[in-house]
């Protein structure tokens, strides 16, 4: 009897190690499956931070069943494997190892549910991550701000701007407390909140944020003239906000200042073209669009380079509410041979 107990005692660490190895292998295989699937679908995203137009189109394509049946089946199996891992991780002894495992699994599941179109489960996972991080780190920790960013950006994807706004504001408050109101760490959440206000047609609130961002750029430009393109970008964002609000004269002034800093800026050209279209000056807009597109293509010798540049600019243009210009770039993509 005693010998049998000794055998069990000596064998248990071996079994535990084997179980750990199987779990690690399962994690690796599932991660490889996820990456392969995401690459096949063109999925490229970091958490849910201002997801690109390509992300959204991929999600639509997947949810409409436009992917092959086998690919979709494999993806669902991968989700099932991670759900099983989540259940096992929940039973682990509390501590840093469990926290790290839960964080990894929940991050993969939240993205996977989003791709699949299972918004209810995606939101539940994001909220679980937030609660867990608050419990571990306290309500005002920078890691909590990261969870808030993912949740707020998810609400933006769904068009639930009223839910996203207070979450973004809380994130911003935490980061201001951690880094200071003038820190560059605030640039991303400030930009997201400004675009959210634009989506809500709260243009006055958005303009306040764009001016705050621009002032920070201009302060940096005084110390480093190489920041001219960044100041130009800030002027373009403020100009677009003025344009959306119907303040065409103010939009024009911002673009004039941006042109003085960076005469060859593609974003300035596209923004000016859209302003002319909003003003009903379509012929002038077409001339500007033609020149801007020609400038982009001229610096890309290969078709692959042209495709990459046009896609990148199209994504940027959509984020700035310049859909017409984005479509122009997308329609100009060289055809693959």
C-alpha cells in the first residue's frame, strides 16, 4: 500500500509535466491556427484600437459565409479549443501564472469572437478582462486604461457611441493621472475621442480636442523643425472637423497653413479635394485628385508598391471621414497579373 502511494507520488509530477506540455502544445497549435486564419482573411488589428476598414470588410466577408466552409470550420474549432483552455485556466491556483494565462486566452477569444461576429461573447470577454485587471491592479492603473481602450473601441465598431464615450473619457483620465496632461501617451485616446465626437456630430467638442493635439505638435515643432509633417497632420485633422461642421472658411485656413509646411502632402491634397467637392467645385476637385493620385503612383516603381501605398492611404482617408477619396484610391489599384 505504501509502495503504491510512493509510486503515485513520484508519478504525479511526471503526469503534471506531461499535462503542461500538452496544454502548451495546444496553445501553440491554436495560436498558429488563429494567425493562419487571420492572414487568410486579411485580418490585421491590434486589440480593437481604431480597427481599419480592411478589418471591418474581413469581418463582413467571414460572417456572410464568403470564406470557404473548411476555413470557417477550422476557425470555429480553434475557438472551441480556446474556450476549453479558458475553463481549465479558471481552475488554476490564483496567482501571476493564472493571470497571465487568462489574459492570453481572453485576448485571443475576444478577437476571434469579433471576427466570427459573436458580439455578445466578445463584449463579455472584454468586460471580464477589465474587471480582472481592476481587481489585480486597482481602478486607476495604466493596464486598466488598456482594457478600457479595447472595450470602447469595440463599442465604436458597433456604432454604440453613447457607450464608448464615457469609457474613452475614463481611459483618458487614468492616462492623464499617470503621465500628465501634456504627455504623448495621450495622443491615441485623444484622437479616438475626437473621431468619436465627429461620428456623434459633436463638432465643437471634437475641435477642442484637435486644437489640443495641434498645440502639442506645434510646441514640439518649436524645438524640432523636423516635426513639420506632424504639425501638417494636425492641421489636416482640424480642417476636416471644420469641413464636417460646414465651416469651410476655417477649413481652408488650416489647409493653407498645412500646405506652407508640407506642399507635397497627400493628405492635404485629398482633404482639399474633398473640401472643393463639398463646396460644389467638382472640376477643381477632380484636378486636385488627379495630381494627388499621380504623385502617389510616381514614387512607387512596382505594381505591388502602388497597391500597398494606395491601400494604406485609403485606410487613412476613411479614418478621416474622406470616403470619396478612399474610393478613388481603391479604384485605382493596379490589377494583379
